[in-house]
């Protein structure tokens, strides 16, 4: 094995803290496994005293497998595990916990759903809200944030406190803990029980941590307790690839490591064995614009004459056609589908591309679930309006469930008690006959539905938005829920765009049904097919590599995301773009569009940095 000088220096490090800055494709796994071997064979450290911590079970298993090929006799004695598995092992021995005491994600979701229903909390999309709530609860625990000082995002502060406290009370009542509690209980145990802490410090005298840039506060503080005064803490990571702030990961922890450990030895693995020199230089021109980072001079081992391809298209249709053409061209050159990837900022972006791949029978593998746009509550509202218009025209009555969806969107002050099953306007008017102002509202809704019944889908959606004032409702909803209007209007734009090709609402509905059916079939079959184009968010692509990478929709508002307004947010977005760029081994295509839903959209500032850098 040919190792660089920097790799050898890291491998031979023995005692005391060490900070290993490992850039993309620098062979960090090799360094960790080889150093573990060196500790055992050259420094005669008992294998049972070495702890290697990773972030995922898959990474831990891969690391262990690779080490077993190096040290088959001692390999099984080294402890390889995730933060959760290691910390649970500690509290298990102290408190007698069993695996059955852990609340898995499905059960956690169920508990929060029950609390949600008990509180009679009203939201448009229950699943989306509960998912956001789960993330925030996890963030509060991981960062050890006091509820008194936390400002919730998914709901009002007092509502979040009720959700959080009720959830914790239920866990205590059941004698169970979730994955975040594992970390908290372990930290508190080691901090409060010096005898137990000393025991584990003797057990694991050498600790190696992979992907250190993804660590959160409680993980770091617990690892510091385990390392103790000897501080044989060997951390490997890349601050430029820290992209999980939404999970509580803080690049500041890695950046301040040398302040916590002034004697720490810093080593930089600056050789990139994955990407070509053109890709490495282009990625470097982007990441250098971040202010809070370790300075590095990453050098590529592979040279290439092929530049990074930056393409600007009029609209998404042109972008998707280009990607399809390139895929076919690469196939003719002998590349497998699985050697290519399309990366994007959010999992809603590739919907049009997925339809295109389906149309031309190109196999693909989705690394992230892609939500069906027609399942979104805004889409359900639009569909409800159109179905009610059809029912009113054909039968003179309307489905009560459908009517409930839209009767106060926008606000009309209609009461559930006023509705019969089925709903008819005559009985509704009779209920409010003494309130002239309510009768005016009911008559307007009736006339609006009559008008909708004769419109093509695209025009109908425009009428719902403007004439019925659904946009005003969305603005109020965004304000109330502390959401960005642009997010909701973007969804509405996408729904309306899909209606363009259809003469009637029924034809549009038929397309929706067929789309859902095909999407399920394609995703199901492609997951079984190992040779498929990888479609992945930038976050999910971290740690992976492909011969060819397409980055799509490299535009302002998408990349960086329009929610990223603070300097820290923008730096994280730039790191994410850097991660995406460095997934490409040979060819990198960066694609952007001039307009989206007939609105002009700017080129991403990150693409500008690729093309021209003030640091050149």
C-alpha cells in the first residue's frame, strides 16, 4: 500500500490529542484502520482498549470489516460502534436497560401523534408537522438547550413546551428512552459518577472518532469525559464537509478543538485520490469563500483535460433533456447507470426529471423518498375545489368531507354545524338566512364553483388563486405558522404547471393517478436494480462517489436555499455545494436555469465562484 507522508504521520501518532483534517477522497478510513493496527502491533496497546466511533451502523460495520482484513486475530477485540451503540452499552451496564426499552422511530411518532390529537392541535399537514416536531425535540436534547431559552420553529413556544414535556412524561411512565435520551443519560452518568467514568476511561484508553465534523454538543462533551486527562483522542474529519446543522452538528466544535486541547497535533491529509485536478480546483474556488474554516491546500492526484461543465438553460425542460442526452452518451462510452448520479438540494426538485426518466425507461435509484406533489395539502385543497365544482354542476350537492377542506380557505366564517351531508347551498343559505353578510359569502362561493366547472385546469387554478383569493389564505397561513410564503407559493406554482397539458379536470385527475402508480412501480423496481442512475439530495450523497455527477438547479433560492439568510447558514450551504461537487470522480456537470414557473431566477452565487473567484 502506497501511503502519503501525511497519512503515515497520522498513522504513527501515539499519545495525546490529534486533529486530522481529511479532505474529500483523502483516504481517512485507511488512516483510521491503519492507525488502529499500528497501535496494536507497534505500540502494543491491547486491542480491547481501543474504541472507534462512527456515525452510522453501516460505517461502523464497514470500518470493522476493513480492519479485520488487516488484523484478523485482534480485529474482534477492538470496539467499533456508533455514538448511540457505545453510549447505550455504558448506560445498559449501569442501569440495566434492555434493547426493548428503546423507543424506535415508529413508536416515537405514534406517541407524538397521540399527544397531537389530545391537544386538538390543527395543522394542514399532520405528517409534516410531526416530522418537524420530532426534529426539534431531538435538536433541543442534542444541544442541551433549556426549554426556557428555546424558540420553536414548528409551532408557538408555549405549544412546543407542552409537546416536549408531555412526550418526556410519557417516556418516563413507560420506563423507556429514545435515541437522544441515550446520549443525555450517558453524559449525566459519566459526569456525576466519577468512579464509573474512571472505569470506562481505563477500558477505552484510545478513542478514534470518524466524521468528527458531524458531532453535536452532547456527543462531544461525553467523548471528552471518556477520554479523560490522558486525552488520547484521535479525531478525523473535514470542517468543509459539515452539513448537518439541522441535526445539531456544529462545525465550531471541530474548529475550537485546539482551544479545548492546546497540545493537540494537527495533521492535514491534503491529497485527493478521488477527483480530477479540475474538479478539486473548482471546488476549492468555492469553499475558500467561507471565513470560518481551517485553511487547506488540497491537491489532486489525478489529472484531466476535461473541465467542469457549467450549463445555463432557459427552463427545467431543457435542463432535463440535456441530462438525458448526456446519460445516453455516457452509456455509449461503456459507463454503467450506477456510475452516474444526479444531485439536488431538496427532494422535491427532481419530479420533472423522474417523469422524463420514466418516459424513456431509464433505470434510477432514489436515495431519498420523493414526496408526491399531489399528496400535499395545497394540492388536496385545489383538487377539492375542482371536484366540488363538478359535483355542484352535476348533482346540485357536494361531498361534506371535500367541502370541509376548503370552506374556510380563504376564511368565510362557515361553521361545521351548518353543513348537512351531502352539502347543498340551499340548506346552507337557510342556516344563515338572518345574516346577510354570510349569505353574500355563500353566494360568492356558489358562483365561484359554477365558474370553475367550465374552466380548463390551468385557468381554474389561476381563478382559485386570484378570484377565490386562495393566495391570501396562504399568506395568512404562512404568517401564522412562521413559514416562508415562497415555500407555499412554490408548491402552488408546481401544481399549476402540471395542469397545463390537460383540457379537463378529469383528465388531469387521471394523470395524477397514473403518475402515482408509475412512481411507486419505478421506485420499487429500481431499488432492486443495482444498475440505476442515483438520484439523491446533496445531504444523502455525502460519503459517496460516482464517475459522473450532475448538479441540477444551481440557482439562487435553491442553492443556497432561500431560508439561508444568516452568514452561518450561507456557509453551510456553500459546504453542501462543495460536498456535492466532490462526489464526482471524473466528470462534473453543474446545471442551472434562467426561469422557473415563468419567473426569472438568478444563477447561484456558488456557480459564479466556480467560474470566477476573487481569490484566483
